[in-house]
């Protein structure tokens, strides 16, 4: 599919309506009695007028094959309408127009009309036709070509009535006898394939609830197909009822079918013609109502005031002028209901289905964008985050216009992104469209917010899992590298002490005393690990006292640790636990790896919790890289909304770790979670 062809749309409308007008003028010039052929003339004129308008509306938006086939029907009907009175004039005066023109009345309408019932029902869809539909379309095209060939080669009225009318007549007696029966069988095939096309449309409607309007299309196709049955059952048409049935049934069905096509297109929101159809329907219906109303008012007032024709016309004009605006408003509301549906309710329902069935956040947001584009006939839809980066985007395959708007997405007073949309080519956003978008934006904002929260939750879970893994690895390292070897050494010492009890009790006593010291050291290490995981004093006395109790363990190792508590005050449990773990890991690293003599722990509260650990050791060095401890500390700080930094200590000596956590942000996060 391509974009609309406005020039072609105007040309089709002008050509079809011009031919219809010319047919009316020529019919008046030809005169003569009202016969069955005049009813076919009315059918052809109606085809030119109605299908010319439909083709122009669709072609102005999309150069879809259906639009070209409808245009073919309109122009073919116009040509057939002009050919009929030209044939009558030629009969009256052979010098004016060749008699072969008369055959156009029976040929020009064939390709367009047969395409309507054999091809168009399979193409009114947003999806590509399937294998069965493509086969049916091919069969319809072949059948149309065969009907055209028979019509153009029929030698009638030769050999009994003179020269053939058909321009490609085959003058063969066998063909002259077979042409009419062949047409009868071909019309039977047209009726059969038309009913199959109607059944296919009805089946699609039953299988796909979203394919709205196809039921009307199925009815319209079946009606046109059945108009060919009299040509099969009673080809001679001797009875008056049969003679009139075909043109009148064809006229009625041709009035219903274009409406069915438009209903199917509008209900499925195909090809972006809703705006053009809305304006066209309002204009057409209002014009028709004005004409009918004027006639009725003049007729009624003429009965009441028969003596003054001028007064009747003046009163009729005033009455219509007063009622024009209310009538236009009433029509516009009904047409908008047909074109746009029940406002934003279908859009919200479609968004809800996508959100309920989406497996991932990305799929959910993409589904929201697709729902908005399809339900509101938008050219492009983009969901943006707070930085302006696209979260999801979808564009109409036919492009988008220049008219665009951006609606902020806000949840609980906080911006979560923006909804950026553009109209389709040739369309602009009116107040109705903007109001609908603003109403839908509330739901879209909630979807974007939930997707963001879900993403943050996944990241938080990942960080927590990583932190747990780091703690397990650290615990495993402590057990494997420290406590495990110490216990193994104690076991060997006990075995040696048992051997010494026989030969040297004094030496055994000395060894057992040393082993007792090592056991006490191992027990202390186990207590340190246990307190590091769940320090009881933290919950009982607060962060400051817990840190002071922590540093007392390192005095025996020769490390002087000083705690400076500037009144840290009450700290939320999550923040206190993270800060305690970071400080404990930092002091442990100082005792084991820094080769320091002194270490200072500084605590400060208020709006911002600040904890600093500084030593006078050898420092981290440029050649060192962050390890498990630094990664774990950073993860813990980020979990509570804080930051942790490392750098050289005072005078460039040692290492200084600084933890900062906004306490107000942590409290707000706690309240939001609760």
C-alpha cells in the first residue's frame, strides 16, 4: 500500500460525476418512453455517483486496490450510462454515433461490478489475504476476463438481424448459438463465487471478533450476487416481474454495498479514512436533508397557503436556515459515533488487554503504543522516559504527518515520561482528539510508571542477590582461610599434647595452654562473624553504640580505633544495617591489609547520614583494583539510596572511605514501600 492519491481521487470523482451528468443530459435529448433499459440507466448513473464518491474518499487517503476497483466501477458505470442514450440516438440517426457504442452499456459495467463481489470482499482487511483468499481472487479475475471476452465477441444480432454491435464480434454460427448459454453459465458462476465471497467474509467475522463490519459486507456481497440469479433462471425475461426485478434489485444492492464497505472499513479503522468519511457523510447527509426538507416544507406550506407562492418559499427558506445548525450538530454526533466509536473506551479496553497479556515490560509498553496507534488512527506513537529516551515506539506503515503533540505523563505529581504522537498525513488533531489523548494519557502514565518500578525492582533484586552472594563468598573465605586452618592446627596440637602427656607433662601443659588461647581466638572470630551478620547491639542501642562495640575487638591486635560520634541520632533500620556492614568491612580491611596503626571512624547525622573510616596505613595504591569488598559496599549503599567513595587520607597517607545516605529519601522510600 501507498499513501493517498488526491489528484487521482479528484479525477475519479470529476470523471464519474461528469459522465453521470452527461448521461442525464443525453437521456433527456434522446427522449422516448420509459423502458426497462432506462432502469438500467438509473443503475449505471447511481454506480457512477455513489462509487465515484466512495473511490474519491478512499483514494484521498490510501491508494489501496479496493479504491482502484471501486473507481473502476464508478467510471465503468458512467461509461455504460452515457452509452445507453448514445445508442438510442444512434438508432434514431445512424450518422451521429456508430451503433457499436450501444454495446458499451452491456460491457463497461462488467469489470468493476464483478470485481466488487468477486475480489473486494477478500481485500477489505488490515492483513494480507491468505492462500484461500488469493486463490479466490485469482478465480474472480479469470471469470471477469472470460465474461468480458464473451461480451466483446458476441456476434448478436448477426446472422439474423444485421451487423453485430460488439467491436470484436466473432462471426461464426456456432459461437452465435453458444454465446447466450455461455453467458448464462458464467452469470451462474458469478453468483456462486459471489456467495462464496460473502460466506468467507461472514466466516472471518465469526472467527475474529475484532473484524467488525464484515457481517454487513457479507450481506452486501450476497445481495449483489443474487441479482445475477434471474439472468440464469429466466434469461429471456418475458414476465414483467422478472424484467423489473434485476435492475431494481441491482439498484437496491448497489446502494447497500458501498455503505457496507465503508462500515467495514470504519469499524476496523482501515486505511485512515475516518476523518474524510466523517466530513463527507456530514456534508452528504446534510445536503440530502436540506433538499428533502425544502421539498416537504414547500409542499406542506403550499397546502396551507396556496394563494401566495412567494411566502411559501420564504417561510421554507427561513425554516431550513433555522434548522440547519441543529441538524448539522445532530448528524455530526451520529457520524462521529459511527467513525470514532464510543470515544476512548475501546482504546482503554485494548490497552488493558495488552497489559494483561504482556510477558515483559517492553512487550507491555509496545502493546500500549500499538493500541494507541491503531485505536486512535495515529501516524506515530512514542513513549518517552524522563530523559527523553524512547521506551516504545510504533509508526504507521504509511507514514505520519507534521502535526504532533507531546503530553507529559505524571503519576502522584511526579513526571514519569511523555507521550509523543503525530497525526497521519493530511490530518490534524482537533479538540476531540486532544481531549481523548489527554484522557488516555493517565492510563499510559500508570503503565509507564509500573514498568519503571518493575524494572527497578528487578535491578534491586539482582543487587540483593549479588550482595548475598558476596556475603556468602566472604563468609566462606573467612571459614576457609581463617577459622578452618586454625581449627585444623588446634586439632594437630591436641594430638601432639596427647603424645607429650606420657613423656613430658610440663611440655604438654604449655602446649595445651597455647591451644586454649587459639581456641579462644577462633571463638572470638566466630562471634565477630555472627555479630557482623546480625549485630544485636545495633537494634538495641543504635548505630553509634554498635560501632563503638565493634571497634573494641581490634584493640588486642594493636590497632587503635577511635569513634567520633557527632550525634548520629535515630537512623532507619535498613540504613543502619547497611552503614554498619560497610563500616565493619572497612575496619576489617584496615586491620588485615592496611598495615595501619590508627583508624578513625566518624559518624554524623541530620538530613544526611555520613560515615567515614580513615586509616594511616599504606593506602590502596594505583595498582590495586576494587574487589569483592568495595563492590559489596557500593551495592549496599545504593540499596538505601546512598553513595560510597574511596580516596587517600589526610596528607595523602592511608585510605579514607566516606558513606553518605540522605535520611529523608530513605524515610520516604520506606513509607512508599509500606
